[in-house]
């Protein structure tokens, strides 16, 4: 008699819920038809994760049939016009470790029910709901939406089993994509990475790394490289210099001074830093200058390194490389051959021989 009184969708839901309740009294068993999955992506130091269930196409008509177009009443629960659950079983849940922009709209860190709408014309919507512990869309309530934004669906090759993945990654953003059948639902997610890193650094510096010069130097170095929070960076590097005045701390402070227009002070401090540098530090600094296009200055640093460490084959190899990059073939060959004459380590030998072959000298 019960089946005569209950609509089929509601009956199926009750069966599923009763089955779940029954299994909760027994061992955990696999969900064969729509297995559970979790995918995550780090953007900057933030993470986005999605927990969902993965139904298969299994020869069925999906769009406009299994997944109706537009908003639909479920015939159970709140019986409101509702979006698609974007998976199977419980809500698909997206979790943001930090505040983010989702399709350009500010969303606080936390977990949200993830829903989509698909229309006949390949337009759609993404919905984030503060209700993320529900089953399907049966208790969906638009009043609890944290986000509703339009998206444009894409056509893709057949994807048999519903899959979430991340693509089009940059330093500050990524695209979450739901792929199923021949449709893709893209959602852009962005983080204020530099601000998040600096805020995190401020907290970390209150802990054990705040007792080390390396901690303050790394925080200041990040700010220098990304040209952010210069005032904070200067305070950090001053603390680092006070703890340990060395090549690394002075180099970072010199960079910050130059970034703020104090070039004379920066040059004087860098001169002091170079006077303290060991072989590896000078070599790294020389390559940094090369990377910045300052070839002549890099050559000066590499020459200084050969003068301080004349028995190191690596210093001559690095000087040869700087000349080769500048286009000074004659001096490059001289220094690579000098490196090879000193029975260098295998990696140094391989680099010198590679360049000499390129220069037609081997």
C-alpha cells in the first residue's frame, strides 16, 4: 500500500535514506553505482576541495532528462524550485580554506553546498549554499545562498563518470570544472595570494620561526619579490639583520632600499653584503643578476668569485656561462676550458662541455 501513496521520487529517496540508516548500523560498504570522491587544488597557499559522488552516464539521456533543465521542484522536502545537486547522493560540498572570489564575488572561507543549473541554450548558474549537510536538493532554500552567478557551459568529449577537476591555474586563480557526459561547467576561483601569504607570515612569525633570522628574511624576501607590504618587509629584515648580519639579510635589505628609491644606500649595503659572501652565495647572486638581464654586473661578481676561489672549477664554469650568455665567445671558451682543466665534478664538466660544443670549441 505504501507505494501507492508515495510518488516515485519520494519513494526512491526514502529507500536511499533507509538504506543509509541501515548501513550506519553495520560496516562501511562501497557505493558502487556512484562512488564517493574528493578532489583538491592548492592556489598560492590556499586550498579548494570538492567532495562529491560520481554517477555514470550508463547510456542514459542526461541533460533535460535525468538532470532537468532550469529550476525544478523536487516533490519532497521544502518542495522549492531547486537547482541540480551537481553529483549524486548527499550535497556536493566545496570547501575554501581562505576568503575567495568565486566568479568575481566575495565568498568567506568555509564549506558550501555546490549546485548548478543548466539551461537548453548552454547557459547555466553556479550556486553556493550555506546548507551543505543536506541530501540532494530536497531541502534547498534560496534564502541560504552565499552565491548565485551565471556561467557559460562548454561542450567536451564524452566523460562517462562525473568528474571534478582544476584547470587554467595561475599564481592567484584556478578554474574548477565539472565534467559529465559532453558538458563542462566552469567556475573561476581566485585568492588574494600575496595578502594571504603575508597575513600567514605575520602569524607564523609569532611562533618558533620568529626566533630565527631565516624566518624574518624569508618573509621579507617574499614581499620584495612580489613588491607588496614593503613597510612590513623592512621591519622584518631589520629584525633579521639584528639577529644575524650576513650576505642574505643584507642582500634582501639592499633590494628593499632600491625598491623604495634609495639606490645609493642600497648599493652601499650590497657592497658590504658581497664582502661577506661565500662561494655559493656569490654564485647564486651572479645567476640572479643574469636572470635580471644585468650581464656585465653578473660577470663582475663571477670574476670576483674566481679571484676568491681560484681552485673551484665551478667558479670558472659560471664565469664562462655568463660570457656565453652575453655573446662573448672568446672569453666564454677560455673560462670553460679553465674549468675542464681542473678535473671538475660531473655536473660542472657536463655544463662546460655542453657550452664548448655549442660554441664549436669541442
